[in-house]
C-alpha cells in the first residue's frame, strides 16, 4: 500500500467520544441500526463474509492490541479505521469475549418484495437465535429472499447477525411488513404446523415457493394461513410434541431444495 492509498486512522481514547457512544449503542441495542442506518459486524467470521460477497465496510474498528497484527486486506478495504484501547473496545463490544475487530457498514435494507424469488416468510419468530439459524438454512439451501413480518426479531440486530454467521449477505432481506404487504409475492405459500396438514414427505412441493414459519408458540397467524396454498407437517415418530422452528425450517428447506433438483 502506497502512502496515497493509506487509510485514515483515528485513535479514540475517551468514552465520551460521540462516535464511540453511537458504536456502543449499535453493538448493544437490537434496533439501533434502524435509526443509524448502519450495522455493527463484530468478529473475523462476519467481516470475512462481507468481503467474500464483494461488499466493503464504511470503516473498521480495531482494538489497540490487535491493530498491529490485523490482516492486510482489512486495511486495504476500509477507507477509515478506528483504533481503540482494549478496554474501550471491550466496553462497546456485544460479546462476552470481544473479538477485537469489527466492521461498520451501511444497512443493506430494502422494502421491495421480489415477486418470483424463492422465499421464507417469518411470522413473529421472536428468538434471535432461531431467526439467525433460519437465515443460515435459507442461504444454505438456495433461498433468495427472507421476509420478516412485524413482531419478528430484528433481522440486523447483533444477535441475529451472529447467529446468521454471514448468511445475511447472500439473501435479499425485507422486514417490518404486514401480511397484506405480501401481495406482490407471486409464489405459492406453504405453511408449517406440528399437527395440521399432510406429511411433508408425501407432498409434491411447488418450486419455487414461499415457506411461512410462525411464532414459536402460536404458529402462523390466521391471515397468513388464509393465503396458503398448502399446509404440511413434519412427521415425528419419536413422539415429541413439536420441533424447534429453526429445526423445522431446515427440514422444510432441505425438502424444497430436493424438489428444485428433480
């Protein structure tokens, strides 16, 4: 890197610094990204996922101890770099064991539903771990779009980002919609239930389609059920009452990926 290409490096040493306060909120508040219009991506895995998808951060944040050994590609791709004393990085970090580096990037948020994209609809799925896991399964099995209805855990919150393990950057994500906002979606909707509908393995699944996954306790809402073209259940010969919604999603999306291949 030549001197002209060198990034701008800012050292922040005060907890009262306005930018530091914003970063702390971004890393700890699940919905702060909506107000700030940017997201906090902490840790090497998430940062590499961003770079793998050809996206660039607005700036990179490093702890003082990690900065001298930070990978060269992070320096080249982040125009602005912020270096913090280790204690300050730990203060803003959302992790019990801080990762010592993070990217901050503009929120890649859209309100536009892609009508023909294979889709997962999240109806009030509230657990951040479940939502992140579903995003991972969606990306793994070739789903292109995830739509989160109101009441679903914030898709770009730090906890969902960590659980998603980089899946966010391979998906078109739309959140904050009502059931009525699904009108542009021109795919058959399949709803899942623990007790209602035909066994998944006995169904000829449409491809592409939109899978609707509901609230952990209440399931899919009546308004979404009314729009469904098909209702399926996953057989549970072991006798359990129901599956975790993230586990159910993985099974259904795997079945859909096989249908696409046929």
